[in-house]
C-alpha cells in the first residue's frame, strides 16, 4: 500500500456566432504548470451547414455536456459546441485532446504533452495550461476540481488555482480514472488497477495483462473496467470478475448513465450494462468509438475514423446522428 498526498473529500465565438465573446483568459503560473494565452477567435458569419461539415471533418475523440451545451474535442482538431439546435466552432485552435469532463458551465479537456484546456461558458473564456510533458489520457470530476491521469503513472489534482502532481507510486501508463465519494480508481497498461480509499492507494490485481483503458465507479464499493481484447471486469466484494463482452476488439471508454453503464470501442461497438445484463447497441457504424457520456436522460457517443468524426445521441425516441463517420 502506497501513501499518497491526496484525500478526496465529498463536498457538496466562433464560426456561426453562437458563442460570441469567447475570450482568452490569463492564468496564474505557479510551478509546475505553465499557462499559455489563447487568442480569442474572431466571429465570422458562416453558413451553419458548412460549420457542421467542418466540425465533423476531424478526428473527434472526447466529449461532455455542461448545463448549457454539448462539447466535443478532437485529437488534432478544434473544439465544437452543440446548443441543441446548431453546431458551432467557438474555439478553432487545433489541439490534440483525448478526454474531457464537464461541470455546470465548465468543460475541461486533456491531451498530449500535459495539455489542459478549460472552457468557461459563463465567463466566455478559454484557459490553456500545460502541466509537465507527459500525455494525459483521462479526467474525472471532483466536487472541487478534477483528477487527471496519464503516461508514466502521472496523476494530477486540480486545486483552486492550478494543477498539482500527486505521487501515487505508479509507473505504468494510466488510461482511465473514476471517482465516487472518497474512493477513486485508476487503470492502465498491463492490466494494472489501483484503488484510493481515503488517502491511500492500494493495488487491486485484475489477474490480466491486457491494457485497461477506462473505468467507472457506480458506488464506493463497485467499479467496472474495460480495455483491450474485449476486456470487461466488474469489481465487487473486494475482487475483480470477468464479464463476457461479446467482442475481442478494444473497448475504449465507459460512462455511467442513470442506472446503466455504457461501454464503447472499436468497430462501432456499443454496449449497455444494466444489472447482470449485457445489451449490444447497433449504431450502424464501424468507426472507432472513443467516448461516451450522458446529457440528462440521453447518451452521447463520439467516434472517428481517420479524419472523419461522428456523434450519436441516443434518446427514448431513437438515435440522432451527425457526421460521416
């Protein structure tokens, strides 16, 4: 068991002109993060259909929903926004981002070389930080910030003004993180899994060597992890057990949506877990599905194939689809 300097405490515009006034916000630069200024985009009237075409002509990799809109992020592209009616590109700066989380009016995305992008819809601002040089692969919300993980055991804890590294004693690349109350999980290369309870990280052996790429924590005592080779594991009663996923492809992302857990991955694979049941959902695509997240009672899925992106919104009334992926 490895002691860590982290205690989780439960505490309570761009093209199209739909997000006019987005501005760069200067940020403090205490070590170890280096903040860089982002020029404010200049609103340019463009046909909405052309904006949407541009938005999905890029490798989309992440997404989340604030209280105002849905945000999607690209691995080598721009951030795009959907207000329920039209797609816009408020921030056209090209960045390599791979994971995102949203809280109220703020969307935060992380990616290559320690990049962290924070979009505040209330303040109409974009803040770009760089914490270290290791790639960041996943991020999870905390009541007072967020927890991000990445290459070579990197764990970052967002404080009130900055991101600070946490020494969890891990060396493997970490690809997934989840938080529930005072419990946190991280998973990664070689099937590693660690559980934080209070202020101490403990190994939670999975009995496998396949890389785990995502984890969710439905409760403080349960977790679901997914990864390469169709790996699907459930933690309960202090141990991991395998759940048949029905695929040998890589499962890349997972999210809690109401009482269900949604899992997505290669070849257009989308799975809904509810209790002991596993239901395959056909989205009519073979694109790589890279992210899944809730918006109210809807499920959003994000995918890409080469330079094409796609988004699917699953509602009780059916499936809405955008993009050519």
